[in-house]
C-alpha cells in the first residue's frame, strides 16, 4: 500500500544545508520530480547538477523508478537524501509524476527529466520567474544540446491540423523556423516538460497529468488544458539545461511510434471525429513519403535513410498508433499481445 499524502517515503529525511535547511519547519520551496526508466547512465549527472542549479532556495528531490529497479538502487546508495517512491512498474511519465505529487511538500513542482543536466542557477531562475510573472501557472526552461545550442525541444507546440499538413508536405511549419527569442522571457502556448516548474494550485486544478497518456504529449495536454482555463505560461530564458542523452534515439522507430501515438491520443481527447481521421491520414502519409524517399535516395542522403528507418513502423502498421492509448484498441494492449518487428 502507498503511503498517504505527506507521509515519509524512503530517503525523506530533512535535507542538508547545501540543499537549503527548511526554515522554521516551513518545508521546501521546490519539490523536484524525477521519473526514471533504466536511467543509470545519466542519473548521476542529473541529480548532482541540482545543487548548483538551486543555491538560493530549499528543495527536495523525489524519484520513482519505472524501469528495472537499477536506477532506484543507484540513487538510494549515492543520494540518501533523495525521497524514493515505491515503484508501480512502467506506468508511464504522467502516472509517475502524479505519484510523486502525492508526496510533495512544496508549493512549486519542478518536472525534471532524468537525462536533463541543469545549468548553474537554472532552478533559481525558474523561481525568480514565478516572482517576475506571478500571474502564470507554469514557468519553463530552455533545452540545449551538447553543443550548447538550443535543441528542437524548443519547437514543441500544441498539435494542429495545419502543422500535420505541413509535415505531410515535407516540412514542419514549427521546426523549419530558426529558434528565436530565447534571450528574453516570453509568454508561450506550451512548455518543455523536461525542465518546467508548475504551481501546485494549478497542478491540482488540472488534476495533474492525464494518465491516459503513457508517453509523449502528456505535458502538451496539461498546458493546453491550463491555457483553456485562462492560465498563462512563461518561458524563462536563464533557466537552461543540457538534454543530450536521448538524442541518439532521435531516429528510433520505437520513439517515433510512441510520439505518433501521443499525438493521436491528444487528438482523441480534443478534436472532432473528422479531424481525428484527417490527422491519422496526414501522419500516415508523412511517414510513407519519408519511408519511400529514404529507400530511394538514402544511399546518397544518410539523413533520409535514417528518417525512413524511424518511420517504418508508423508507415506499415497504422493500426498500432491510430487509436492512441485507448485501453483496448490502443498501442499498449497491442504491443502486449503481439511482437512487432522493428521494435
């Protein structure tokens, strides 16, 4: 049985002075959520960077291991102050963060990817953003590649038929533009879920992340719902983190399949039936054209060959992703019942 809200979980002792001693029993200013999945290769860098990223405010780190348990064991050994929630298995990013929220003690929640390395002062900058823009519900950071340049995570957007049509025609209307405006704070429509601070009251109002999303688009859905309620979102330019560990899987067929499924799950909840079918058709057409182009021209353009490899499952097996994460017809029950070549 899970501990009740506010109860201690392993590693829940008060944090030391480096993390900011809780003054007068007031508790931490920030609760940092890390949902790990077989993250032993990079969790050290993630957690060790937090101290330098948050020097002005008290905080707690809460972690749940959705994987094989190896990350939990490593963190328990090396970081005894991290509060580890008992795992419920591979329940997904949304459910994992919701689980951690049940135990959080701060009024500000920070969602942090296990492969995100916060730069010095990044979390302090987000807290400062809450003071500079107090009417907002969430404040997000800027994701950088290993080379220090903004990565494509900053092109994250709420799915639209216009964007899906642009992708089907060969070029994303969002990703094709140069990422600009990152040198100043800006109000935006959506924030990157790997380094984002959310006010507890807004999280509670939205009932957290929608657990019907297993992977991808869950944070987009949350911010879409908050915007629908009239909340503002701000990107904070000085809150930066290096997100490099997963980039080697950018052309993974599995990653592309889950990303596509996440988009269709978003469409299922927010669009009309005709729009859902049109979205599926546009996604399938885009995948097929990239597969064909890669097979024909990949010998002289390696990127086209990689695009073809990443889209092969989406193009050849649309029934896997079309119903999103539907509990019966969606991706997860289908993967449980059959082996899919290429994954």
